[in-house]
């Protein structure tokens, strides 16, 4: 059986991330959405069906990308929406000779196709419903939910993180003895991977949930870590209060970080507040970059978008920064700001709530980040972290730039 993931039209609108990556390559809790669905299916994904300009997407570990459309009818296939979030212990058990539509309580999230059965068309992949199945198709409920908007990652991550870490604690167990010179408040476990380094003077506050440091994580003196917290492999925490967050691999972080998700390969090596926010990959925050996540009147935050701000329904929400965003020192970001991929933010003015992809500066009608200069900066940044910037990477990021320039994004 082959596993295929697909982005529907709702996922297409997950600004600022849907421009540069399949939505299955987003971190939620302790896992990428893809990793969560691979665990549900019991096998690695063969491919992701998504937006055509992402066909060259090639991050390490990610499956190939193909444009949305009908799949060949050879062999068993399991198609699952990237937006589906199965419960921690949920597993697919529906193989057989009859096609099956998969649904949560209120939404179709995929289908199982035996060999020889034609797959759904492009329209169904963009908006799954029960019209794909002939009368003989089964309907099976699966345990889990689904994400509706990009900012729901921020709102729902603490609960998902707590559930994931509870499962990790049951499977992996916590350390019996903390690293020398460190302290713990609370009884939830501290889970340490291989070759983790923790300097004296670190406080683990596990009163609200477990803390997990993945392989080769490094925590420096002066860190106060508050669970639930996940820190990815080879990430270095340089100092500050960091809690209730999901942090991907190979980051350099300092300052106050609260209820945020950082996808990976991000630098925040200086002080500044990051709260209720989501950062893509290869983000660099200049010293004292700070976001607001609460309005002075405590009302619901309106979040930026290409068609104007909309009500998020959230009282606390920071910023959403796309891949390869850079900010100058002292940058201020208002609550509900979305900054498109490849943007270089600088200048005296407060950025608007929607900053278009590949912008140059903070002015609403500013210049574009030139294609060649953007790609050259991306090459330098990635090679500093020993990640190859090859022709495929150039084609992928170049296609994203071209798409944004044409205005073809959703």
C-alpha cells in the first residue's frame, strides 16, 4: 500500500507557509504533520499532491511532490488530507477489497483505494466530500481532528504538545537523575535524547507538563524551561525563559519565547519577545525583534491577509513568519501580523498586518527582494548550517519567487 498526502484548497490558503512548502511539512506538537500521518498509516509517504510550483521541493526526509490530479490505479493507495490530525494512538486498519471513505466527526479526510479502483479527481482533492464514492464504498470514522487555518496551529499547539509529550513519556520515560547543577520544579518527566548537553544553572519547570530535549540539544546556563516543551535535535538554547512551545531542529534561540512554534533552522540569538507565534524555516530575527500578542483592549485579534484583515477569534495571537524571513534589529511586529516568505524587514515604520512575500523593507508599497539576491542569501544561510543549496533547491525557491511575482498564489 502506498501513502499519498494531499493539500486541499483550505490548506492552499495557509499563508505564509503554503507558498514555499507542502502543508504536511509543518510542525505541530512534537511532529511534522507528515510524520504524524505516516505513523497513522504505518508507512512513509510516497508523495504529496499539492501546488504545481512546489514540484522541486526537496527538504531532507520529505517525500516527492506531484501536482494534484488522479493517481494511477495500480496497487493499493491511501490518500489522506495534510490537515488531518489523528489522535496519538490512532492507526489505519481499513485495508481490503472495498474502497473506503475516511471521515472525522464532521469532515471527509481521505480514502482507501484497492488495486484497480480509480482514484478521485482533482476537484475532489481540492474539496473532499462523499461524492467520490459509488454506493458500494464504505464510510469509516477515524479518531482525530483537522486544522482549519494557519493560526490554529498556534492556538491548538499547547494541547497537541501536551498529548504528544504524555505519549513520549509513557514510551520513553524520563531521566532518573537531572544533569549536575540543574533544578526541577514539578513532577512531570524530563526526557533527554542522546548526547544532550545541559550546563549548570538551568531550571526545568515541569509543573504544567513534560519537557523533551531531542538528540544533541544544547541548553546553556541561564535558561528557564517550562513544560510542555519540545526542543528539536541540535538546537541550542542560549538563555531566557522558554516554555509551552514546539521547537524544530538546528535553531539558536535566546530571550522570552511563549506558546510558539518554530519550524527549524531559525536564529533568534538575542533578547526580544516571541509569543503566540509561528516561524517557518531559515528565519533570522535581529536583536530585540519583538512581537505583540495581545491588544490593549483585550479584544479579538484581526490577522492580516492578502484580501485584508479578518477576525481570528483569538484574544492572544502574535505573528506568522514565512520561510527565509529576516528582520533588522529592533523590529516591532503587531499582533496578527503575517510576513510572507523571503521578506527582509527593516525601516522605521511598523510593518502592516500583511507583508507580501519577498518584500524588501517594511513599507506597505516597498520594493521586492530581487530574485538573484534572495537566492544568493538563501544559499549562504543554508550552507552555514551545512545544508546543501543545490540546483533543485534553487529551482524550488526560484519557482516560489516567480509564483509570488506573478500573483498566482491562492
